[in-house]
C-alpha cells in the first residue's frame, strides 16, 4: 500500500490557535501517572463550530468516556459544554458546536476512568464573524431549465423529508422555507468539456462553508473542463440522510440533462469537504441507483426524475471519509456490497482526523475499490480551495476515470 505524501508550505490564516498550558495536575483527582491526555490543535474554525480532539497515551483499557469540553473561561471541564468522542481514544476528533461568533473560547480533551476525569492542556481560539446566508435571493431562474444559474432540486409540494422544520430559524443557517438547490458554473468558453462535478461544502451538517469549499472550487473546475455545480443540501435541523437525498436528486438532474451539458451521462463525479464528503459517501452507500425519497418518507411521491440513476463515477474525499460525523467507517463488506466508486482522498497530516482518513482509505482498498490518496504534510483540516495541488490531482484522477 502506497501513500503519496506531499510537503506543502502552510500560510497563517486569520485565526491563530494558542496553547495556554500543559499542567493539568490541579484538575486530576488521580496520580499524574494514571493516564495522560493531550488536546489536539483547534482547526476548521468558523463562526459557530470548530474541530479539536486529542489522544489518550496510557491506560486505554480503563477509559469509560473521552471527548472534548469547552467554555468561554480557561480550563473548561465536563460540567461545561462537551462532546463525547467515538472510535479510538488513542487518536480522536470531535466538533465543538453551537458557538457564538467572534468570541474567544478555551477547549480541552478529557478522559474519564473510575477514579475521575483527566484533562489535556487548554487551547484558546476565537471564532470568526458571522458569514452571509447563501440562500438565493433571485427568483427569475426557470426551475426546469438545466442552464439556469440556480436549479431547485425538488418541487415545492413534494420534497422527501422526515424533519418537520416549521418554527423559528434560530441558529440554523437556512429558514423553514429553504429548498435545496444547485448553483451551476458552466465550462469556460473555448475549453473542451470533460464531464461534470458536483461540489458539497462542509460544515458539520450545520452550515455550508461556501466561501472556502463551494463556489471557488466549482469555478476552478469549470475553468478546467467540468460542468460544475455547488449542491446546497439540507443541514440542521435536517438529518444527513435528507441531505444525501438532495445530492442524489442533484446527480439525477445532471444525468437527465447530460445532452444539454455536453457530457457522457456516466461522467458525473462528486467531491465533498469534511461533512460534505461524508454526505457524498452516504449517497454512494445508501441512496444511489434508483433509491428515492420513499426510503425515508412513505408519503413521498416518486416522479420521472427518480427513474434516473444517482450513481457517480468517482468521489473526491477532501479531509473526509465514508462514515458519519467524526467517525470513519472501515466496513470492508459494506463498501464491497455497495459497489462504491473509485475514491480519491486528500487530507493534511495536522488534521485531527488524520488516522481515520488513513484507516478508511485502507478499508476501501481492501474492498477492491481503486483508491488514490494524497497526504499533505503540515496542513490542517479545512484548507479548502487554498491548496490548488489537490484540485490538479483530482482533475487528473477524474480525467483517468472518465476516459476509461
């Protein structure tokens, strides 16, 4: 098994993470040598979410629970906001969610054993300012026109859902009236059309990080021969499965209009970042082929578009994996039975999910699925379009897949 490790210069972005201290003895009711906990770097900082995590260095077998805790004051404990980790305590990652914009917080990893709770060092971070809502405000686009800049994915009166979101918008990105849609970015004039790529931005299924992982990425691929689409799928309070149906619907629409887009209907790829990549994986595992909205909602009325396959020829997992939020799947038999497509992985070595990306990629290979894997030395979670190398390599990968 071979991994491609790429050394990449890391530029400082707008937010700096600082280690506040490493002395956790005052918080530990046990001797210092019972277990040791380290807090991971804080990455993927947005206005209301971040990723951290940690690792437990000793005494794994005695751990009852592990995760992260955070507060606006230093040295947070599990009495403050916290998120329980999953998977392997020797290297885990968690989201801290529901944060306030432009606010300084402190975060620590923790592990609980019978004698009490041990904490890692405290790390400080500041959330970003609120971003603008990207819901389209124009209403002039023809919803049935495949060449419109905004393409709605469901009829107003027939959207497959299990969530009844009718109340106040509150902290949600989208209002109750939100309808999933795509933004279309056509191939640049004079460029040969290679195929289509559907882009799913990340955001912990709570928002869509369009500015880093949506529009700029689609524009890059449009300049390089791909009919590109940003899929604005449903996020909180909706479930991942409802978002996966949105993506399946988007794939069907592009395939149905392959002639309009000048593509081979088999040359449709998806690429997703973080939660957006998990969504791409869930669609391929559970909502491809002719699986339609009745898989979730018995009152959904299938239409002509549901007769079109939702399969894709390849998936780009950019700091993402098959699985669910924060937990990668390594289910080789599930991958094999689901006939997942060739998969491209790209991630940084400073990402707290680093080991999970590797484990998922290894399991996908074990299922006899073609894999390309790119590790970027020193890059954290959330690099998005700022690292052009992965886009160049994914372009080469898609070209190979679509040609053969």
